[in-house]
């Protein structure tokens, strides 16, 4: 096909229109033109139009470079459109004034100019163009909308209000009033007028019920005002219109959960598109939490199982699983879950801490002991099960059994502070059994380790002070413990107690006051402070018995650092 000049342009435009409508016969319409025609400026212009109309503005812009010398309006218009749609704001902003002058009566091009000036940070220049446009084209809803939105964005609230008020008073633009009630709602919100903002948002969606942005904004205002159930309805209406929005769907789930509408929250979450990869574990975890709150225990556990299948190291999912089973008193299932966790993550303290926490729900101690023995056999290289087992035995005052477990521990733990902790626990246990010599030997063994567990210093120091010997060495040991943890009231109390034994009463009282300030409810510290300040005091038989009781149980308070624990593991 050989055509010339403007006829070529007309043919190209017809073919381009056919291509844009999906006619496959003209998927690349300009290829039907003769090679001679492809050297024509009309060809390059037509090709640029075609590329831009089919969503390829960057290629269109490149094609227009061959028409650099052509300053005709139709070429300039195409350049401006292509640059704007491809985000080449700087090229538009650099156009000389005479180009804009040639489009002085063209609202569409002037609107592009105003938007471009805004994009390149020339807000003052953009404001001038927007003011001229809004005055010149009062019946152009696009001009008025973008002008009002611009003024609102830059904080020119009064100017934005004038534009919006003008449109809402203009019957010609009545079909578009829903857009300007939407903007009026934003203006009210910017002034802190939340109730008025909600009224205009309601008017917006009443005028055009399919205005999705209006429903979303209305729901956001309702949520802000605390009308949560109305907000939920609004968000759901928005989702019905747009077909889905992950962030809004998550917000609906969150709000339903906050209103204790757990069944609906679960159904909403299930209706969402399921994520892939690691995020799938979090999805099942959230669903498990909601199902639990909805009192659908089996559903909750099934979802947590799926979460762990997707991410076996998901600690929060394991903890929730343990908590649900504990509350449901499903102790056999609880033990199975704990055992799997301990074996899967053999070096993680979390499952062993969880085990110590669930003791309070009444799970039989023998079940836990049997569980720990099984885990120890499976994980012979790990000593955590033995630590937890010893802790159970100490808490049951089964000190002889605990000593046997500690001997097994010594063969399992590596050198360092953990070994020092085990020897310390030997010392504590012997102390509780009133086997003074063995307690002292074990504590000295704890001090031979590197590093030393600070409570070993403290217990040996207290041991010497109670027996009234080696007080200078005891003070040195107590000071080492305090240096390791200056905020331990128990370490400070031991130091003050020793100073009092050495007759250094003012120093003793000062240290004991610091200990009392850190643990004001500790009766042993109170007693030591009273003795330091007032000397030996006469106690009634009842008080004496109470003091002896406190002193007999004192080891537990003094061998640990807050939070209180009595074992080497610190569970």
C-alpha cells in the first residue's frame, strides 16, 4: 500500500483504532504501509500515536525523537502525552513558554502542565495554573476535582474549600457531586470536624453507591469515631465492590476480632486469598488464634498443626498449641506436643520453659518426668531435659533424686558457666539437706569453673556467714557476686549480713537499705536490716519460730537472681 502525506496519517489512525479494539488482523497496523511511507514524518507520528494508545508510552516517546524539529501542535501534543504517561516529568517542565502559549485554550494540556509542575516540586507554579484552570473551566469536573485535590494536598484548605463549594453549587456538575462530597469529607477531616466528615462521606456514597473509594473513606472515619461495627460494614461493602484488597481484608479480620465476633473473623480470614511460602504459616497461626477465641478448639489445633507443617520453627504457634492443650486439660496430647518440640529443637530452651509453666494447670508430675526421660534418651547430646528434670525434683523437695540427676548432668554439660551452675546446684541441694561439708565442697568446685556462676559466690559467702567463719573470705565472695549483678537484692543482703557479722554496722546498714529498696517485701532482708540498725532484738517464741522458718527457706531466696529460680537451668 502506497499512500502519501495526510492520507497516510488517516490510514494509520484507522488501522490503529482497529488494533486498539482488539482486531487481530491489525495487531501491528503500520507494517502494511510501504517502505517509502515509513520515511515520512506522518509515519513516525502515526506510529508514536499507535504505541502510546496501546500502552507503550516509552517507545512512543522514543519514536517522537525523530520529529524533534517538528514543533507543530499535533506533534507537541503527542510528545506531552507520551512524556506524561511515561513519567518523564522533567521533559515536560522544560518545554518553552511558547509551547504552553499555543495550548492556552486547551484544558487537557494545561491540566497535564499543572500536574507536572506538582510532580517536579514547583507547587507555587502549579497553584497558579490550577487557579486559572478552575476559574476558566467551571463546568469541567476533571479540572475542578484535580484543582481541589491539589489545594487540599498542599494545605491550602480555604482555596480547596472554595473550589468544592463552587462545584456543589453548580447544577451542571450535579452528576459528579459525589466526588466533591468525598473531597468535602476530606476537608472536614483536615479541620478536625469528624462528624461533618462522616456526613459528607455518607452523601457521597448515597449519590453514587458504587463509589468504592467513598465507602473505604467512610469506613475509615467510622473506625476513627469508634463506630466499629459500622466500619466493618463499610469495609465489607468496599470489598464487595472491588473484589478484594488484602490490607482491607486484614483490617476487617482485626476489627471483627476486637468485637469478639470470632466466628465471623475466622470466616473472613478463610475467604481471603491464601498466601504462599513462609507467610502461609502466619496465616494458619492467625486462623488458629481466631478459632480458639471462637471456642472451636479442634479447628484451632488443626490450623496450628498446618502452621507448624509450613514452618516447624514457628515458636508462637507451638506456644499457642501448648496453651490450648493445657487449658483444655488434654494432658496426653500436651505431652506429645512438648516431646515433639523438644526433640525437634533440641538446643532451644523455649519448650522446657513451657513445660515448667504448664505445671500450674495440674498436669501430673510423673507424666512430665517420664516425658523428660524419653527426650533425654532421644537427645543424648543435649542436657536440657536433665536440667528440667532436676528442676522438677527440686521443686518437689526430692533432693536425693535431684542429686542423682545432677550427677548425670555433670557428665553431659560442657565446661564453662553451665558446669559451674550444676556444681552450684549440688551445693544448694546439700545445703537444703543440712550436709554442710558436702555443700562447701560442691560450691568450691563451682568456683573452679570459668566463668563462675555468680550465685555460687553468693551461696558460699552466705554459708560461711551462717557458720560464723571465714568472714573476710566470705565478704570477698559476696563482693564478687555483687559486681556480677549490682541490682540483686539477695546478693546485697548477703554482703550486708556479712558486714554486720564483722561489726561494720554503718556499712552493713547502708548496703542492707539498698537491698530493702530493691525487695521491700523480703522478710529476711528486713530482719537483717533491723539487726544492723538496732542490734540483737528479743523475739517472742512465735516470732522466733517464724524467723527460723524464714531462715531455713532462705537458701532459695539467696542463691538466685531475679526473676527467682532455684535450678541451674533457670527454668
